[in-house]
C-alpha cells in the first residue's frame, strides 16, 4: 500500500477554551463496543449522529475538540446554545469564524452516547475536506471521545473497539511494545528515537496524529538539533484550517518506537511560518501520522496514559513512498457526461456473432452528472510540471479511462506506484483538451 494523499488534520488548537463537559459512555453499561471504520488515505471515518442527524466524522487523535467543517448542514443539526468565536490553526491564513455550541446529543455508531457535548462549527468555505479525500466528511472528533475509553484500533480488519477503562484488563503480549503518553490540551504525545541520515540520534517528542496521513513530521529547530537532511525537495504538504501548508520532504534512516524500528521513513519539515499555534508546546519536535500508525495494531489508553504497539503483517513491511507524479488532485464540482447504455435487442446492423450465434443489440445514451477532478497543486520540476500540466486543469481521462470510473483514492494510488510507470492524462483547460504523458520518477 502506498502513501496516500496528504490531508493534514491536526490543525486546531483550542487551548483558550475550557474542555470541561460530560463524558461519553457505552449504552447499557456494556464492557465494550466494536464498530467498523472506513479507511481512506490512511484515515479512519466513522458514523456519528449529531442531535439525531447521521454524519461522517474523521477519527483524529490530533484534535482535542469536536469540529464540524461542513457548514451546509448547519440548519439541519439544530445546534444548541450557540456563540460566535474566532479560532486559528495551521496554514498561512488568519483567524477564522466559528460557532461554539454546547449541550448537544452525540451518538457514535449504535452504542456510544454523550448527552451534553460541545461542538465547534467552522464557518466559511475555505476548507473542504470532502473534496480532497473523495469522501463526504462532515467533521472531526478526537480527544473528546478517546479520553473516556481504552481504544483498540485494527487497521487490518478496519475495526475499532471502545472499552470501559474501569473494567478493562490487559493481556500479556510478548510481541507488543507499550510506551507512556503525556498530554497537553487533551492531545497525546510520546517519545521516539529518530535516526537522521548523518547517523545522529534525536530523542523526539511527537504528537500522535491519526488524522494526518503522512508518516512523520519534524519541526526544524536548531536549539533541538532538528534540521532537514541535505537531500530534500520542496513540496505542498496539505491544507490546514487557515490555508495551504508547504515545506521540505526527505527521509530519515529510522524511527524507533521501542523495539520497533521503521527504516528509511519519509518525513516532512513544514514551513515554520505555518506552525505558530502548533508549536505553543515548546518541547514538541513533530508529529507521528497515520502512514506510520497503520502498520500496527494499537491500544490507545488515555485514562492510563499509555499506548501499545503490535506490528501487523499487512502494512508493517511496506516501503514508505512519495507521490512521484508531483500533482495533487481534488474533486471540484460536477461535470455532465454522456454514457452509452444497452437499451434492448433489435434488428439493426449492431450485431456480433459468438460461436455461430448472432446477437443483435441496440444502444442509447444518457447524460448524468459525475464528480469532476481538478489539479490543485503541482510540485516544481516534477514529471507532471515538466510535461506541461498546470494547476487548474481538469482531468478528463487517466490512462485511457474516464476519470469518473476511478475513486479519488484510486487515482492517487497510481501516483505512488513504481518508478518508471507511465501516466497518461487527458485534461481540459479553458474548454480545450490536451493530452499529456509522463513517467513517475523518484527524487532520491
């Protein structure tokens, strides 16, 4: 499995707002509750009911409070006790408008409830998570939920289990590694040893961020001996609440989580101008994301301040890769397409013979709306850039197939495949169509 399109979701710091509110609990005082999640771009999506309305939420340890991003559903949510506020997060923009709402009824899946929950609704249209993930995402939930349970995450079976921490008992596990957690504003941190390309060993304090699809982020800081390797390239890293985030991409020799050593791991060094809020915690070195987390079976234990890792056979030994095309894509509205449909058998000349039997058929055509896919960013001097592709181009065909026959995730996967793979694009630019070919190429 390749690295997925990078969607950056640890953008919100609400340190100035009180976190006090009622707790989540499992209905009927049950010992545990297990539910499936949908895995998209390494990230976990689960169903949550907000005041009775079913929505899709990203499960993100990198945020402390529950956030709704899709302002279109505001009126149907019946949010209670609303108050307008301003907040700031990662990205190159200013403060954004938001609504704080309290006393909301939340149901996670079928059996987890909270009858007095605080929600922040982000106003405006600047951040559209659904378009970049290719899935309808209404919001993000993290520390508010994790703090009340011991949580097992199985990325292989795509199931998450919530346990009552008062009765949960750990089993002996020789193949596991348990590390302590520390918390700041209800966000979990751990220590890991990062081996740089020059063989220097840095003890790094990392935010655990299940809502960031990259493997590892490090913040350059001379005082902490954290500096990007000599071999790197500049790239778009993703979108935060306040705007786009850019930085350097490189590799480190190893990330060591106790006895588990992840070799030749990809790393991003974000531009420090985008990190003013996230660096409030002065001892933090960076973030460990879902491209790393998915390689383990996890037990995340907020109440007892620890996390347990057990490598899984499906993902642990996968190579860490980069997007070798240099383009980022997102859904952008809809396009009207003409599709051929089999109508019925006929006596016209549309016939074929199979094993001596002649079958006659007739086609008609229907028009329907399909998601349109637009190129949102291009890395300078990348294969796509050198081929002449431009930001704003709409992809009509990918490798000879209509773009609407792919999911967004399937398209992104193609850009992480082996070096030398040819990519063929038909794009539309200013109502004119152009063909482009290029080959995926590693930078280092």
